[in-house]
């Protein structure tokens, strides 16, 4: 897990669309998707339910997103 992956899931939660989140993060959609998939694999959970449009966080994904927001705020404070 790295800070970039947390930024990606936060962007995906904000935009609820892979393409728009990728544009916001200034990466390609496949890059964003791959990094989020790697994070989900590492954690052993699905963060987003991709069967809905727009995509939505799963219950455990919501908890991960809430914690990611805290971590990213702390990173910003350190910077």
C-alpha cells in the first residue's frame, strides 16, 4: 500500500467514474484501475462495487476510504 493508491481510491470515490478519476490524478485509466486492483488484492477486499453505475464503495471500502482520508490529511500536514 502506498500514498498514491490512497489518493487514487479517494479520487475514485469523489468522481465515481474511473475515467474522470484518472484524469483528475493525471494518469491513464488502466493505470488507475491496476493500482486500485493491486490495493484490493493486498488488502483482500473489494473497495468498490463495480456492478453499479456510478460505482460505489462497499461497506468495508467505506471504512478504508474514511481511514485513507485521515492518512492523506496527515501526509498533507507533514508536507
